[in-house]
C-alpha cells in the first residue's frame, strides 16, 4: 500500500452526499482539506509546479487517488483515522490578490459508518486545525484509474 504524506494540511469541514449510496447504504461523507503548495507537498503528490502566469483553480494531474484510508494528526489535538473510497479534486488555488499564497485543495470521500460523527466531533473540538495528513492508496487500482482518466482525456480531445 502506497502513501502520500502532506505537511501542514488543514481540515476545512465536511458535507454529506446522499447519492449514489455505497458501503453500508449510508451517505458519502466528503471531507475538505487545504495544504500549502510547497515543494515537499508537490513531491508527495507527484505534481509539477505551476507557472506564475496562471491564476485561479488549476486542476492537477493526478487529480484523483484510489485512496483506501486516511489519517490526520493535527498539532495539539487528537486526530482521526478513517477508511475512504477516494481522494479527489486535487487543485492548486493560485490567487490573484497580492500577499495570498498558493494552496493545494482537495476532498476525501468516505462511506465509513461513523465518518460523519467522527468528522463532526473533530470539527467541534479542533476547527480548522493543521497537521500531517497521510493518504494510503492502492497502487494497482491507481494505475487503472490513471489509464481510465487518460482515455477520457483522449476521447474528449478528439470530440
């Protein structure tokens, strides 16, 4: 099982998505995270730096991980560890305002039975705490996912 470790990630909150149902039949919980667009975090995810001429939300490749588990250990608080189905929507936010920093933004989806309860408890105690986030992913499933994404891009380009 491969892992990526993102330094100084911060929990931004979570929401529920009620369809399509997975796992135990409950809703999917979507946790939102941000992390600095640092060299260490770029290397962890295999992302390339973005030119200074770009601004806005820039989709990253890979934009999705075949995640199976994630663990968040914030400084000064008890963290949490949950099974998950995917880590996705990896984007770099490139601000247009002077003084704002570039930021990695993404979501992690979980249909684990107690995911909503755990994230709610954490959010009430720690808010947007910052710490180390480790995302475990299946390398074989990741290769299949990457191939599927490449095929979709190729088909979209030919249309």
